[in-house]
C-alpha cells in the first residue's frame, strides 16, 4: 500500500508540474482525493495560516502595484542598474533579493528581468549570468523576508524551542544575502562570453537581437506614497513581533498574535494605500500581482495538503527511518528540503509539509534554521514562472534551457547559493542560538 501511495503523491506532483502554474495546486487536490477516498487515508492538516498570510500580503502588494508603487520601485532599480552597468551581475541579484525581502513574494522580480537583460546586452555581458543569479536571489530571499508565509510559519514552530522571530531573521538575512553575493561572483565566469557564443552570433546575424534602451515609465501621483505606506507597514510588523516576543516581552499576553497581526497589518496597509492614493479597487483584482498571488494560494493549498496527508499518515515510519539518519547526518535535512521544494514548487508549502515532521524527529533548531534556505530549490525544474520569464526576456539566446532539461543557467547558481546559505547558516545559527 505504501508503494501505491508514493506513486499517487509523485504522480500528482508530476502531473501538476506538467500542467504548470496553478495546475500544481489542482493536481495536489486530486492527489488528496485519491489518497483519502481511494486509499482510505485521513486528510492531513490544511495550511490555513500560510494561505491567509499570502492572501493578505498579496492584497497589499497588489494595491501598491495598482497605485504605481511597483513601477516606481522598478524605476529606482533601473537607475541603480544603469548607474553601474559593469556591475550588473552583482546589482541584479541585490535588487531582486531586496524587492522580494520587502514584498514577501518573488513575483516582484518579473518587472526587473527585462531591465537586467537589456543592461547586460548593452555592456556586452552574457545576460544569463545576471539573470540566473537574479532569479535564484528572488527565490532564496523568501526565506529571509519578514512577511513571507514560509518565514512566519517557520518562526511559529521554532518559538516553542526558544528561538524568536527576530533571531530567525538575524540568521537568515545575512546568510542568504552573503551566499547570493558569492554566487554572483562565481556567475561572472559561467558560460561563454557573448562574442564566443554561437547561438548569440547566429541570432545577431539574423537580426533577432534588439536593444530596448532606457524606458520612460510614467509614475502615478500616489506611487511614492504607496511604497512609503508599504515599507512603514513592514517596519510595523517587525516592531510588533519584537514587542510581543517572549525574550523582549514589552507587550505581555498580546490580544493579537503575530500571524493574525501580519494579516491585519497587511490588510490595513492595502486599505491605507487604496484610500490615500484613491485607486479603484476593481483594478487591484485585475493586477498581475494579485492574480499570481492567488494562484500561489491554490498551489500551496493543493501541494501542502497532499504532503501533510502523506507525511502525517506515515509519521511513525518516517521517524524510525529518518530520525536515525538525521541524528548521524543533520545536513541531510537540507537535502530533503531541497528535493521536496523542487517538486512542491513553493517555499511555504515545503516548510509547512516537512519541517513540523522534522522537529517531531528531534531535529534541533540550529539544524532546522541552517537548512531552511533549502526550501528554495524552485529553480531545478525549468518550469517555474520567473525562470521562464528570464528565458523569454533574453533575446540573445544565452539564457536557454539545454537539451538535457536540467542543464540550464539557473542550476549552478541555485545549488551554489543554497549550499552556501546552509553552510553559513550552521555557523551563524550556532553563534546566535
């Protein structure tokens, strides 16, 4: 029976990967249906908090986008990139990292990818170098964002073990960013230079390579205000979480728990942006950020529910096998999270599906936090939206999927960045905790 259950789980995930986008959430639901009604398993826990936090954050980000805030942020990012174009391989991941860190979603990277590709082309730099590490940076920054569902859920399950929200951020932000910058350095040497790339030269000869030049975007009147409101909200979330933490305990026995506070603060942020910038709420629903964010909610619902259904049903067996293995080789947790996120396509879903089980096996907080960055292996299968967008936006052909599927320009930067983050995580977490 176990073998059949595994086939159902993997089959659902592979079907979802084939359908792409929101389809992985649909397939996850199908998998739960087969496991429960077909094979008699008990449905696992639904990641309600994760989904609700994503919805609240996306509502605020979508309101900011509708008010022109994302366009303003992209304009600022373009100025940074064009001011030091020779350093594009370092600046590109820095921009996508901090945009994701602030917004709590990697979907903000979409707007900057065309700029990164254009600036690289103008400087004769192989676009796959900055694009590859920029996409990876936008994914790994989720594990360092104060408002991402993955970080919020992770902080909730480690707090009973004596590790607070602020301590988690104090470990994850410097380790993931340092890993990103080292990866950027290595990326400068990946792939042939454009002048030596046969694909680029062929496309250039056929007139398929064009330069856009600097694009003038009209910034809406309320754009700057919307960004200011959003950043103030993030600051408020972090401040409130600090005040109610057990170690600071300035607010004792708060009436509003941290997870609920994040939802309330983000919805209030959306309300403030809507009111003060006078935007039409109907346009918020139609924004690209809102649509992609709601798609992410369905994906998390389906795949995380599928994962918890299987894991909770076999927790005893998993404890027996994995407990001994992780006791001898703690770093194996990061490997497990890496391959799980590769299939689950969501940092939040992977965190929800596997880390509670890891703690039940006796994994210590240092190992869990150090391994946390490994839930960001969404780049392995070349079907993730930001990865595909980077491929589409690079008309030089340097950012291409190889004939062996896995030999694409995101693989080496991604594996290296996660490996370094885990390595640094073990060091810093051992000091902080």
